[in-house]
């Protein structure tokens, strides 16, 4: 095999040119240097270590967190003609022995291994007996205690520095704020000058965040035009996951649950179905998703508030890995905010960790409540920037703001005068002066705050209270019955009376609330090309099933779209399609050319 990286890019992967900083990173590592690579999901991180491993002498060692992820990556590499394998605890003894033979006889280009396996007695020692071209640590944010997905076994990868001292080390991730990046560099002893920050922007994803009104109705409005597409719906609890998946199936969606409380076999079955079938909606807790390579996930919806901006970015980043238009929707309400704060308060983490988690939650609430372009706020959190994107709900329909200082004072006074023990609905009823048996029984129809909030309707008061919770002015007693109380911040607010600008709630949506643009992969195709695209996908599914592989391992949708629009009539013309290297040309050109010819 050639050692020219550009030639490998074309002959193995089927691409004409590197993107962004890929070429710079590849050359840097081929020259024997360490590298920290931060690149958005779908930006081509894997090529940054795979191509140097094919160019440099020796075996490329890749540390990856999940067996399922490694299996997909190995399958994709083998389809492209790369000699790759994965070493994990699931391997039968004979296959394990055969793998080690290939390691030592030099017939393997890339070896994927989980950190737990690599750190087992004897495994690293055996690898020290062979020549390594590089050591790549994927999902490197797992190494940092400040990362949103810290894993103790990743921390032990510090040992790689001494185990393989002359071998280039690479740390790669799509999600790391400044403290996380600093910790990764420190532990793996990678110089800051060897850092490549390729930005965080995913311009193909449309971001939208809505206040919770009726979550199921809002989710259905989001999904109604998406039957036939693959997506993920994230929930906070196992129970919500099961109930939402069952409800979506009743609505005609091919929805599957996934959470940590499920039987391992059932989880693995559902994950396999998601990766290998078309139009599956995975309803999941955060236990699902890391390293999901499925490129045609067209949407990600959060029906509960995620834990941080890093988690939100990582989870929404599972949409649109192929670069085609995709959408992300997040719903949040006051109970979500209170529950997240409760998780932090009741955790066994150190006070320093709790402060950091609260700061991260506040940053996420800032994203939710902003009147600024979502993408600008999201990227600014990671130290990146962009112009107003035109591809988020704020840019499409900028919200109005109003001076909510007096309203907040009224709400806090009402909470105080009712004893700081009643929930949101009750406080709103008192503010509106509603006739209610409970209000009369407690005598709250005779207090000074009864009926003083009639300038706002019920929906606006709910929005005001939720924003006050987000601003830390009000606490919610979730252990009780959701009673509202005044926080220390709320008491300071009443004393100092600073101006509090709040967002005016958007009108309740009726019917479809999405942008006019459809996000289907084939939405921009002419009818004849769309019919051919559909036939090409059917051929891809047929081949994938024969080989027991995910369809995208054969070809991505983007490659099939190019086939459908350019209609290559020969093997030579097919070679010009992006994403078709020599091995795939040999395997599949004839089958797909036949489909194209039949649609002439």
C-alpha cells in the first residue's frame, strides 16, 4: 500500500481531498508528533488517525469505549480494504489467538481495544513486543473528571505515556470545554502546541428549544413529518423511556426503548436494530449514544432537560453525521430545572464538583432562555464563534423580551405570603385571583397578593415562574409536592431590586411548527432521481442483510444521492463518486450500476 496520505484518501476511502484541518493533522502525526484533535462529530476525526496508521510502519492502536462502536468501525474499515480487528472480552478463545497471530506477523493495520481490555495484565505487555505506528484515544473527554462522561478506566490511560514512550499519542474528541481540554493534555502529556481545535459548529443541524407545554403533543408535532426517518428521543428516566417508546409505537412509529435498567441482551438487540434497520426511533436515556456511527440520524429530541451544554452538544451531535440537514429539539420545564439541581445537591461529589456542575447547568439554562442566536450561545460556551446562523428557532422567530422585575416581585411575595409550600399551579391561581376551594380554605383569597397578577395570563405566569427558577430566584421541593420557596438569590433580588428582563412566551403552536424546509435526505431530488435513490437504498439494504452489516457501512446516503443525480454508467464513472474507494468499487460497482441502468 502507498504511504502517500492523499492517495490513500482516494483509493481506500474514495475522497478526492481532505477537509478542514485533516491534512495538517495527518501530516503532523505521520512526522511522529503527538496530537490533541477536537473536531465536531461528522467532521472526519477517524481519518486523522486511520490514515497516519496506514502511512507509518507498524500497527495502529485505537482505544475506544464501546464494543458495539468498535465492531462498526472495524466492519467499515474491512469494507474499505483495511486490515482491522477489535480485541475485546467477547472474543472466543480461537478468534483471540488468531488475532494475536495477526498482530505479531504484521498482517494487521489497525487494532481497536477498550481501555478495560488494554489495561488487563499482559495485554499492554504483549503489544510492547510489536511495533506500533501510533496510539489513538477516541472519545478522549472520558478521561477528564470535568468531562460530561468521565470513566475511571480512561483515567488509567496515563500509563500509555510510559508503556509506549516513542509512539505518537493522539487524543480525539468532539466535546471538550477548556478545563476538560487542559486535563486531557496534562494526563497524556501532549503539548498544547500539538493541539488542533477545528471548531464546534455543526451548520447542518437546526436547533430549537421550547418551553414544556404538552410534551407529547409537542413531540408529535415535531415527528409528524418524519415517519421514514431515523432519530433519537432522549428522556431523563427509565420509566419515561419505556412509556414514550410504547406511546410512539401506538402512533405508528417504529420506536424502541434503551436504558441501563434493561436486560443486556434486549439493549444490544435494540441497538443493533437501530443501526441496521431504516426508520427506527430510539427512545433512550443517556446510557445510549456514545460513538453511534449511524450517519443518517435525521433528528434528536430531548423531552427532558439534559445535564449540561456538553451533554446537549454531544447528544444532538448524533444527528446528521453525514452532513445532510437534521434537526434538534429540546423541551424543558420548571420541574426539569429543579430535578437537575436536586441531582447535583444530593450527589456524593465534592463541593468543588458540585459548584462546577451547577455552573454547567446555569450555562445550559442560559442557552434555553436566551433571546440570542442559539448557535452563537452554544459555540461561545466552547470558546468558538459564528455570525447569527439563520438555522435555529431564535433566528427564524426572534422572541420578545419585557421588564419582568415587578412580575417577579409579585410572584416572590405571593410565594412568601402563602407559606413557601405550594406548587406552581397554586401560586398562579392566587396571582390571577381565581375562585378555588383550596384557596378559600387556606384563606389565601384574603391576602394582599390575591389577584394582583391579572395583567398576565396563566401561560405567561408559568413562563415567568420557570424563568425565575432558571435564574435561581426560586427553589422547588421535588422531594415533597413541588412546593416553591424563595432562594437566597430571590431574597437578594427582593432586597436589591435589580432589573430582570424576561422572555415573552411564544404563542402556543398550532399544527406543524417546524421550518418549511424538509430534512429528508432526498428532499431536494427531482422525482425521477428520488425514485432511483429509493431503489439504490433498497439494494443497499439487501446487500447489508446478506452480510449482516449496518447499511451505512456499505455506502452513506450522501454517496447514494450522488449516484442518483449523476447516474454513472460505467465502473470508471462510478469511481468518481465520493465515498467509493477501490475495495468497494470491486465489491459493489456491478450491483449498483445494474440498478442505475434499470432506471435509465
